[in-house]
């Protein structure tokens, strides 16, 4: 893969699959109006949305990354505001992606986490992955790329092909 430093190319098929998982993760996000903030955050009363962690597959060039598939993380533990799992031992893994599900505010409006969080970026910086993507709405991604020298490029340019 060649291209601009930090560029990520994602296939239409991969984006379509991410969108389906995001939609499923957000089903009933607005059904929490009667719960208090702690109950919503813990997700123990009536969890209506859960994050998802996928292991990106593709190729890495000197300047760019191409994503042409993904697998679900092994030992995935999905929570309303977090997800854990591992991409270790999965073939051709170049990074990971996860969802940032909607949450309802006190007036039952959608709250959206539109970018990789500082914690997401810190975890990415410490690991060996070359790319990290978050899906925060249908067809809406935020991404980071790790350059060969370890520099984190965020936000990274994402092209859908």
C-alpha cells in the first residue's frame, strides 16, 4: 500500500459490516430515560447498548494502511461504556476498531463520543498496532495511525474504496 503518511483505506464491505455492528450495538439506546446516571453508567439495570471490539486485517506500507477485513476480538467482554478483548494470535491483524455507542442524556437525547478518547489513544500508543478506528455513528469514523517511527497521527485521513 502506498499513499499519504497516515492514510487509511477501508473497503466498502468492511465499512458496511462496521455499520451493521454499530447499529446493533445502539439498538434501544434511548430506552434508559427512567434510570439515574449511575444506573446508566453501570449498565447493570437494563444494558441497552454495548461496545464492540474488532481486530483489523489488512496491509501496512511505509506511509499508509489498507483495511480489507476484521475478526471479532477473542475473549471479548462487552460493556455499555467499555470493551475488552484481544487480537493476539489472529491472522494478518494490523490494528483494532471499536464502537462508541450512543448514550441518552437526562432529556433522552443521543450523546455521541465522536472521536478516539485520550484513553483510546494512550492504549494505542503503548501497543504494537499500526491503526485504531472508532465508529461513532453510521458511516462516521475517527482513526489514528502509528507511523514507522512510532509517532501517532490523529486524526488520520480515512478513504473508503
